[in-house]
C-alpha cells in the first residue's frame, strides 16, 4: 500500500534560489536609491507579509512552508534565520495567522531543482487535504511549466513573482517585491 504525504490545508512552496536572487537585487537597488543600508529581513515577518498578501485570515491553523534549494545553496541570503539544515528544517513559528512549519529540501543529485519543485507542486495539487497553495517559483527558469501544471490544479493558488505572466488565468498573482520591501523596512513614502 502506498503511503500518502499528509499536508495541512495551506502550503507555501518557495524556490529559495529565486528568493535569494530577488532579495539581493531589491536590497542593493533600494539601498542605493534610499542612500542607506537596509537590514536583513526576519523570515517570520516576510512569511507573514506573504500570507497577508495571499489573504490568509487569522486563525489556529497549520501552514507548511517548503523551501527548495540547490545542493550548493546552504542558506537564504540577507535573512534571519537563514541556514536550511540547521535553522530552517523541522522548525516552526506561531502568530495570529497560525503555526508556520518549515521544511527545507534539496534535490540531492537525484533530480534537478526544477524537477524537485515541479514534483512537489504536483503532490500538493493532488493532495485532498490542501485547499490553498502559495507559490514562489524561479520564474526566469520554469514559470511556463508551473503555469501548465496549475491549469489542472483545483486549489486556490496565489503565485508570487516579479513579472506577471500573461498566461495566468484562474489563479491570483501578486508582486513578490512588495512583501520583501515591507520586510526590509522600506516605507511607501520613501519611494
């Protein structure tokens, strides 16, 4: 008998390599524009801002955050906590939205980063337990594959990125820069 992975109702699936890329660019750009050094982000704050942008309401719920990363990437940049193996695997934080449980996964040379992300997305979409998915794929590398997979996904999906895909039809799309800027302490009146 095949065992199924048990997921909570809400799952975040984040390509950490893309997040590192975007966060590095945003921090450098706005640091120069604002003429000040921007602090590293607190991961719990950033995840909370993502959840709020994804319209997750207050409640006592479990929310899984899966961070995929390349075999050579050991941590999130400009972020606290940051180390995948030591600080972001089998840990959680709780706030008024629920309990956010972190899992960090790398391909370990078995599949590519893209294949890992797509396999996890398929499992999450197929899970009868999941109702909402929050996604941050590496949009420059495999966003078309993600959009194709979402065509058959019957879950509520919120896709975060930097460039709105033309092909997105039935799912919500949000700008990833906004929660990152909030987490970096950039105020609207500074821009």
